[in-house]
C-alpha cells in the first residue's frame, strides 16, 4: 500500500509539473500577444501622427479667412514671395457689416454736435430732391444718428464723426458699398424768420437739435 501511495504521489507530482509547464507556456504566449498588441497600437499612433502632419501640410496650401467677405486689396500678389508670420496678405470686407458714414466737420461746428443727434444723408448714386427748410418734403434722403465723435483733429484740419443708421427712419439702401460718397446735413431747429436773418447778419452759428437724453432715459426705465 505504501508503495502504491508513493507511485501515486510521483504521478501526481508529474501531472502538476506538466500542468505548470503548460500554464507557464500559455502565460508566455499571452504576454507575447499583449506585446504585439502594444506594438501594433504604437504603429497605429505613429501612422495617425504622420497623417495629421500630412493633412496640416496639405492645408497650408490654402489661406482661410476668419469670416466671409470680399477681397478689396492684395498685399502680396506675386508668385514665390516670402511671407512672415502675422504678415497681412489681403484686406477683406465682411459681407455682414453695420454701415456707418464718415463725416468731417469744421472745428467751429464741433461744439454743436452730440452723440445721438440726427443727421440726414444724400448718398451718391441715389437721386434726391431736397427742399431747404422743409425736411419732411424732401425725397431721397436717409436718416442717421451720430455714434462717435473723435476728439483729435484729422490731418485735413477737421474732426471726424461716425454716423450710424437710424432704426426709426427709413432703412438705408441695400446697394450701398464701402466707399460710397455721402453728403450729410445736420437738422436745424425751427426758428422765426427774423431770428434766422439776425443770425446770418451777425455770422452766428445755427442752432441744432440736441437729443433729449433725460426723456430717453426715462422712457427706457418705464
């Protein structure tokens, strides 16, 4: 019986050793497969990086603008010119813009202007009939409000102001383009004839309308 027990123990030890060898071999194959997977993932990442580099280089053949618009002036028009980072290539006028009219006024008239004051326009290319003293009877003029008044004199000796579209008046023509000429007319107050004659004889400046900011603020609060 002892001899049979010894034989069985030897057989069991051999079987355990055999299974341990098989398990070790399976684990070795497993780790080898994991190593191949990691190597494959590294190759995939390398190929993705190469693709990104090629795609970025391919996109360098085209210069994209930050917004839609029309090219008005090209700074670099030649072939094979050397460009620097941040250098201007072209000037673009956006398609969707809020137009404003640039006017120049004499220093004598500057104290009479205020932000929000209404101005009438005649645009070049649009027929207009103006009756002096009767703005309601005029035809072809458009309204605007002073948005910006510069405090420094321009090289031409006059002060620059920007006039935006008046939302309460008739809309400006859709055919307007940047650079279109305009002639501005500041609205005068209604005064008696004798006052107007006296003002012209003495050379005094005219009286302009001033926006009622207090009433406007009260209306906004309501």
